[in-house]
C-alpha cells in the first residue's frame, strides 16, 4: 500500500512548542515536566493549576472563557473571575458538608456554572463526576446509584430526571443566586497528593453496567504537556474544543490541560450547525481547534462555500479525536483550510492524549501518529507479547503514565481485566501491558494505525456506547423479550446503533413499533444512545453459555462471512 504524506515545513519564525519529536521522545522523562506546574511541596491541585495560578501572573485579567449559546447570549470570564466563582462554589459545597473524597456530580448543559462547579469541586479536594446532559433516568440511576454522590449540581429542567440523591443544588433558582452572592470568595485550596482522586467518568464496555473510571490530580501533568506538544497551545491562542465535559475530552482539554496553558477558550453551548461553527471560528479568531471526525464529515457535507465566505486566517492548528479520521477528511481540510487535521488517539481510561500527530512531524495520512514523549505504546497479542511491525494486534500502553486511570470505582477486578501480565496494583507492580480494547498496527517507522475495536463497544458520532445498556433498555419495554445491539457502519456518524429485537409472542411487528422502541430508548436511557435502526428477528445467535453473539449479528448485517461458530448454540 502506498502511503500518502502531508509534509511539514518548519516555520522558523513561529516554531511549534515541540520542535523535534524524535529528540524529545528519546530524552524526555516526566520529572522534567514538574516545573511546568505549581506545586505545594510534593502536593498539587489540578484545578489550581488550571486556573488560580494564572491569577498571580499577568494573565489575571486575561479572558479565560468566551461563552455563547444558541440564542446568542454571550458571557466572558477572566482567570480571576473563574478563580473567584469557583472559590464560591467550593464554599457552597462545604456548607453542604462536602469533604475531601466525597463525590459531587454535575448534570448540566455546557453553561458557565458547569465550569465553576467542576473547578470548585476539585479545589476542595472532592471528586467531580460529570453527566452528559442527554442522559435520561435509567442512565442516571445506574451511574448515580453506583457513585453515591453527596451532592448533584443541576438545573430545573434536568432535575426531574434525577433519582433520589442526598443533596441537589439547582443553579437556576433564587436560592442559588443568593448563596452565590453571599459565599466568600476566599477558599483554602486543598493540597492533594498527586495520587488522590480528582474526577471520575462513567464509560461503557461490552458487558455490564458502565464503569466509573477514576482519575487523579496527577493527570494534569500529562494533560498540560499534551496540550502544549499536540494542541500546540500558546499564550496568544484562542482555542475551541467542541467537546462536552460530560466526556473526558471536555474535562482534559476544555478545562484542565488547556487552561493550564493559559489560553482563552471558547465554549459554544449549542447543537452542531455548520454555519454557526464557521461563524464562531471567524468571530472569535479561533487559532487552535480540537474537534471530532463526525463533525468534520458533516462540515464536509455542508459544502465549501460556507468556508469560503469566512475569514478564517487566524486558524493555525487543528486536531481531531474520538473515532477514525478518514484520509478524505484530511485532504478536504488541506483544500479548504490550507492545513490538515491532526489525529489524536486516547480514551477515557488513559486520561490524556497518548498517540498523536505533532505540528513538527510529517503526517502519514490515515495514521494516528506516534506515542507522546514519556509513554511506550506497542502492538501486542492477547497475552501481552509484542507482535512486530505491520501485524494486527491490541493497541497497548506500558504503565504507568501520569494520567492513567487509578482504578474503576468499587470494581477492582474490572480494573485488573484491562491488563495483560499484571496491573500496577498487582504484585507484578505493573510489569504487564494496558490493553486498550482497540486493534491496530504499527509500521516500521513507528506510526500507529487504527483497525477497529477488539470488543463490541459502539462508537456513534464519536460517543462511546455499551451495547448492553441499550439492550437492557430495550428489554424493559413490555413488548420485547430479547435484544442484541451492534454498531452498524455509517458514512457520517462512523457507526449507528442498530438493534435486533425478539418480540413477545402476541406482539405484532410493525414499522410503528420500531419507531416506538427507538423513542423508548431515547426517552429512558439517553438522547444520543438510541437505536436509529430496529430489526425484528425470531431468535438471537447465542453461545452455548447463553451470551448474545453480536459479532454474528454484525457479520450478517454487513453480508460478511460469520467466522468461527464453534461456540455457537444451534442457530
Ligand atoms: C475509544 C475511546 C478520548 C477522547 C474521546 C474518546 C476510539 C479514540 C481515536 C482515533 C480511532 C479512536 C477508540 C478508543 N478512538 N480516538 N484517533 N482513531 N479511534 O474517549 O469515549 O473513552 O473512547 O474511542 O476506539 O478506544 P472514549
């Protein structure tokens, strides 16, 4: 196969933060990055590093956040204002009895209060959890029921979906406005051990309920360094990350790593809309843009004239994450923006970018790039043995990197199951490999290529959905006996969710029922994780031990050979 390159020319006048990848990869050790952050002796606080430390510098009155919503409402906050407002939030939480190690969850759309809350929670040493605002009551009950937060911060509209929790703070009430007014702007910042928890995120695997991935304050070290090396963030940048803090990208690169670099960030609290997006890029003179392949494909489909009408000359650097970035998307970007998107690979569990294309490195179009300095990545077999170049295997990382998850909340065995040859917590002390759940290969030049998921996890519009959650939601419908859910390849969304449904004996299949089932999941589980396609089926393919073989549903759907069926129950 012939590889297409995008060759970089070195800009001598404005060199990127990372100028020589190979040299840095050879010589870098994490201890050298220590001075990039502010420490309290051996302790640190990730939120303090993201925001408060800048208030002791000239950045004090610099805009940290430009916020805008769909109705055109606009707000802006300096680093000083973010620092004060998050202090106030921290004090309000303390009044609710929140202590170090308590969980506080945020269930809010992307409004400024979400950001103050997140920072305030970390600043008092509590653990922040974020919940995507599209979640409905079942998804919320599963997550909150397991995390048992002391407080949930929400608004009037979303509150009605919540299960019973200890305390609820509703931000669009007079009560809250008053307590924000009265709360002190001074707060003692919790000095945290780098290994203490800072935030948690629920994410899905193939089976079982979503897993609470735990991250520590140390994560900011890698979030900061990758924001510098990969996103190439600099002091004069206006930076727009299009992710929602309900997912890890919005935490690591809209709050922690990016603000730690001192940039002005743009947050748009609205739905995807090509025209609006270009308008924002122009209006705020966005210079660095971090987005996702589904959005890029939708922009491509919206046509080039929309771009040509805008002055996007401020745009210097563009990156992508979350799902495979098609070569056509890169070629299109070079055509219309005169620069490529740089693919980055990482996961909720890795806490920060792990494999990436750098501004100083030629891009092999279609490849995810190379591991960040300070991290060893490899392709290994299921037992953790490296397989050599150009061979398919598991994308694996060598523990520990600073932003690696510390555990899975209350499910230590789940955590262990990520590792081949022993986790850092096991007696081997981390001698093994972390297996990502992705298949890929590495070429002779050390570039990594994504092949696909090793498991049944679905990636729809870049969002990670566990088939089990959707199946459970479907079978809770009175007409459904069983359901098997897969990701069906889709040219725009990467994958869409497709459900194969076995109906009860007396239930009549109809197009209307298909629509009803799809809406049922949307209403009870999540606004983004519902099946766009439903197919009725007499019987699901299962193993002899009764597990649904989604692999076979997928092969049939795609008209592919169904492969090894030796463990299949008679079908
Ligand atoms: C999964 C992790 C971490 C940011 C958001 C996703 C897929 C991620 C890429 C990429 C192909 C990618 C993988 C991975 N993925 N980046 N550049 N190319 N696939 O976090 O929701 O935990 O999902 O997203 O399958 O395992 P996440």
